[in-house]
C-alpha cells in the first residue's frame, strides 16, 4: 500500500474509532448521572450522521497532527505513542474537559467520567494511528 493510502487508512480508522467510542461513552456514561438526559438534543438520523462525519474529520486532523509532530521520527513504538498521546491529552482532552466543567452545569461525576472516556479514546486513537501510519524509510547506506 502506498504512503497516501496508509495515511488515508489511518485517518478513516481513527475517525471510526472516535465515532464508535463516542457512542459507547454516551450509552454507558450518560445514564449514570441523574437527570442529565434533559441537557441533550434528541439524536435523530441527521445529528448522528453529522456526528459521524465530524468524527471522521477529527480523525484526519489527528493523523495530520501525528504527521507534523511525530510521524517522521525513527523511535520505538511506545515512545512515539506516549509522545503523541501526551500531545492529544494536553491539546485536546484536558482543555475540552475544562471548558465543559467551567461553562456548563453538568454534574461533576459526569465531567470526570467524560474526562476518563476522552483520555481512553485518545489512547485508542493514538495506538491505531501509530500502528497504521507509514513508517519512515530506513537508509540503506547507514546500516553497517
């Protein structure tokens, strides 16, 4: 598979993982808090489809961020994954949780549960992107 194909595959898989994990989070976490369903709109087909395409777009942005910050390095898997997961936590997960906590009146346990779920989503996406992203070519002349 060529490099562009691997990048597109990584982006689509990341977006699908975000969509699936987001749905699981909503189904599992939201009912644990009393009277929180009144905060959400009804999930009709158009909203679900829009959310799916949003997740795919975010998957592409995650792969782009990985390509810019960690994709070309020749490091071991766990170092690359830990660095990228830390970036996603710092830039995406923590600010989102802080904004939800600060600006909305959701119960604290729900915001904490979302924070944990978003961190897990970021971890899963990190592992998928690091595994699927094209590996940098090794220099044949530098091997001794």
